[in-house]
């Protein structure tokens, strides 16, 4: 945290432990639930503020998927796509090379960022 000029507080350290080391695409509410059950109670505003700080420092990415009605946070900051399994509510990362969209775009399009969400059911 110090390397990106974030003042480490107990709340921030606890949130970082979850979102950077344990969680898989959590919502702010899921972060709060985890922190409340393992360390100490904190407000949802504190959770959102900390998540926003981590996003601003490029330690997390925030994805606002309108079909879900909420944001999810991802510690995988490398470009990738997402598959959302509607049956179990879980996200899966997809390597962008599996969907070669950029190579099919006209040359005058310079893509700087792509957020793609595929939804469906994962078949086992």
C-alpha cells in the first residue's frame, strides 16, 4: 500500500487482505460481510471509499455490469474478459486471445480498453 502512497489503516489492510488475496470478483457488500465476520465492523461507506482508493491506485479494477445492477471488483488487473454463470452467480476470467475482436476492427479504431461480459450457464 505504501508503494502506491496509500496510508495503511487497519480497515484498509483488512479489506486488502480479502479483495487482493482471497476474493473472486466481490461486490462491496460481500467485502463488508467478510470484514465484519473476521475482524471488526465497519460501515459500507468505508468499504466503498477503500475500494475506490484501490481502484484509483490501479490495484483493483471495478466493473459496472448493468445487467447485475451492481459493481464487482477484480484484483486481476491484466486485460481480460468475463463470463458470468447465471446459475451460480460466479464470474470466470476469459483470456482475450480466445475472442479476437480487435483484429477484426477497422484500422482507424484504436482500442484502449475493452470490458466484455458474457453471460450464460457453465456446463460441467
